[in-house]
C-alpha cells in the first residue's frame, strides 16, 4: 500500500516537472478557442511565444483569437508577422484578406491578399470566393463572376457561392441564370429565406407568377418577420386581382414596421392602381 502511495507521489512530481513547450500552449489555446474563450486562448499563446518568439503557428492562432475578440489591429499585426516569418504559410494571406474585407472595409488590401494567397495555392476556394465578394462590393460584376466561377469549380458544395453568383446574374437582368444559381444554392441551404425571395423576384420578372408566389410563401414560412417579402407578395397578389390578400400583406408589412406598407394601403384604398413605385420609393 505504502509502495503504491509512493509511486503516485513520484508520478505527480514528475508531471509537475515536465517542461511545457510552445506546442503544449498552442494545443491548450485551441481548446479555449473552441469554447469561445478567446482571452484565455490569447494568454496561452502569449506563453507559447515567450518560449518560441518566432513560432508562426502561435502567431496565426493568436490572430484568429484576436479577430474573434474584435481586437482587429492586433490580428492584422500577428498575421503580418506570420507572413514575414513564412510568406507561404497556408491561408495567412487569405485570412488577413477577410479581416481587411469584413472588419476594416479595406477592399484594395483584401484584393492584394487574396491574390497573394492564390499565388501560393491556386486551388484554395476561400481565396477565389473572397475575390468574388470584394469585386461584388466594388460593383465589378464581371470580375466577381469570373472568380466565383473558379471557386464553384473548386468546391460545388458552397451555397454561399451559388447565392452570390445568382445575385450578380440578378443585377445583370439574367434572370434565368440567376434562378439556376439560386436553385443550386437552395438545394444546399434549403432554409435560406433571402434566396427564396430573390428567386421569387426573378420568377416574377420572367412572368412566372405562380412560382414567384410559391417562393415568397417559402421565404415567409422561414422568416415570417421579413416585411419586405410581404410587400413583394402583396404587389404580386394585386397584379393577379387578389385584392383581399393584397391588403392582408400590406397590413402585415405595416405591422412589421414597413412604413411603405401603410403608404401602399392608403393608395390602394384611395385609387385602384398599381403602387409598386410607392413602396419601392422610386
């Protein structure tokens, strides 16, 4: 019995004496990160970098934690340090590109980083999708679509890529191609109310009112608080002569805070004529 106790004490002492290296702290930080305890993750990575000041993995993981904690300047500094240590570090340029895009709205810097990532890895979906997003925001729809074509060719399981390319076709009035992409995206993400609404608008544009109403119905089923869809469906009901449903939808939109629904109702009660321009503020 005494022997077992002695062995246990020795084991505890030995464990306590084991020197914790940078890898240990990086692993520990990932556990905190997965639990969304970003400050604790950062603390662990600080310890890792005290041991190995040029450990690119530690800087990269700390950048991720800084970004999630919304400490953006520090995230950028750490990602830049990773690139300085190893300019071919997987996804470092790409991740920094998304920080520039989403957090800082620095579109030109995002383009530069996504392009640099592609030089390192020409098969990375995230880099091409990032460029697709940037060029979409810059309203360069041809370049956006070109990069999304490549992204989808690399990974055809991304609903977001199909939805974004569908938006571009939508903007360019290529309604049938937009419907194709919205449909592909909805197979992958069937509970996306915005995609149903957008596809409904495209069906409406090509004169398929039945399918348009079906899509507006689906959008409302998924998100019954989207007043804009009620506005869209109200006009469509009006166009097919269903005055009762038109009024119901405008009232619902008004209840959800859409002032244009109230304006549309007033027009509908005063004069019986199409009122889409009223609620579109055209």
